[in-house]
C-alpha cells in the first residue's frame, strides 16, 4: 500500500523514493510485523485464556484455580494476521508472486484454524477429519500448479521448469500432469514438515524465521537481473516482492518467540504451523527453487523423514518378526533427543543452530554452480 501511495511522490521529495526500494520495504515489513506482534501478544494471550482456548493434552481437563497455568492455543492466528497486514502495507499489491503466496498461506492457515477450533473450542479430540484436511491441502496444491501454468507470473521461463541446485546449465522440466503432482508434493511436504516440527516451545517459529529469511534473500537475488545472471539462476521479474512477504513472516515469527520461548505462554497450533509451512512451500515453488528446501529447510526435512522412517520400519518389523521395532526412541526426531536426556531448551537451541547451518549451506549452493 505504501509503495503505491508514497512511492509515486518521489517528485515532491527524495525521501519518498525510498518506498520504491525492496530492501527498505522489506525492513519496514519485518519491523512492522515484529512490533505489532510484541504489542498484540499479551492482550491476545489474555483473551484466549479467558475464553478457555488453551492447550490441553488429550484426555486431561483444563487446569483451574491453583493448577499450573495453561498455554494459550491458536496463537498462529496472530502470526498470520500480522504477516498479512505487514505484507499488504509494504508490498506491491498488484504483484502476482506476493498475492499467490498470501493466498496459499491463508488457505493453509484456515485449514489449521478449523482443526484447532474443533479440538480446542469444541473439545473434539480428533479435530478436522484427516480426509478433509488432506483434501484441502491437496486441493490448494493442484490449484497453485494450475495457476502457475495457466495464469502465473510472466517470467520468460517455462512454467513447468525448475532450477537445480549446484548446476547452472541443467534444469528439471516437467510434463503438465507431473508438474501438478510435483507442486502438490512440495507444498504438502513443506506444510506437514513444519507441522511435525512444532512440538517444543520455540522450535518451529525459530526455524521458520531462519528458513523464510533465507528464502527472502533468494527472492531478492532472483528478482534482480544482474545477481541472477551472475549466480546462474533464473531471472524472475517481480519475484523480488517475495522478499517483503518473507521479511513480514520472519518478523512475525521473531515477535511470536517472545511469548513462545520456554516456558511458553502461548503456542501457535496447527493454525500457525500449517500457514508457515504453506508459505515456505509456496515461496520455493514460485521462485522455482523447490530443491533448495532440502538445504535451507534441512531440519524440517529431517523431522519429516524421521517420522516416515520410524513408521515404515515399525510396520516392516511387525510384519517380518511379529513385533514392531523402532529406529529412534521416539519420532519426530526432536522427541528422540528429549528421551536421550537433552533438556527442551538444549533441543530447541541446537536445532536452531543446525537450521542456521542449513541456511548457510543453501547460500553456498548459489556459488557452487
């Protein structure tokens, strides 16, 4: 909004020209979302607790009186709301990249909100039926794929083509059906990987801030003709606006950590984890950098892989030996380290460190081409 209102006033004063720069607007978006979440966090948490919207383990009653103070639930709604506001305030509103990413984030956030609402407010332990949750997430994957093919941003690059890390002359080119499957897998993989990671206070928001911040840098680089050519990446005109979107998410996640750090007074629930995962997957797809998710989101990938391996191995050994066996003590993998004796704070901070290292590896792939 400010880009359209103030950026055009550069003839009146040179100061207004700042609103034409993506870097300035990205910093503004991050600052806005961070400040808003810090200001809104306490009253929203108090309101959620007054309404009984708290995190209660399955089968347990809501703590009352002198019992332990429960954590407010559904805090992800604040992350999504603040991110949307900051993005609309600072980004170019006619930009297809930004609007697409926002739409995916809102859709996934709505699915998570419905699931949280049924579990926390309606006290339905199962929440949203698994088939409806998967139907909603698969539908948005197919919809995004069709949009990219039929009406996506005019980038000059084939809509079904994606970049390969480490190789600047090789690309993956999909047929239309394969591309729709690819988009759906990437989007749902990112979404559910973040959701699986959200099991300890501060873990998922911190890692999401790192990963989205890294993709914000990628968006800026890919959106510039000079840097994209120098690094052997696709040049996608207009994709730099995703930097503003990524910065808004990063600021919101950092602000949320103020209240979600151990001991947390609020958790984001599926509302936040599905929305953040959807946003991360959407950015990777829009930037044609899907495979970079495996580098930048290495911790998320490891969390998802640990669940898949654990389940598959347990089922295999149960069929083979009549008794299910485990690779890890517990999955996702952060619970394995808990059971190995790590304190919660140690798991979270060490996983953050690994997340930073993964982001650095992702940046390194830009030069090893």
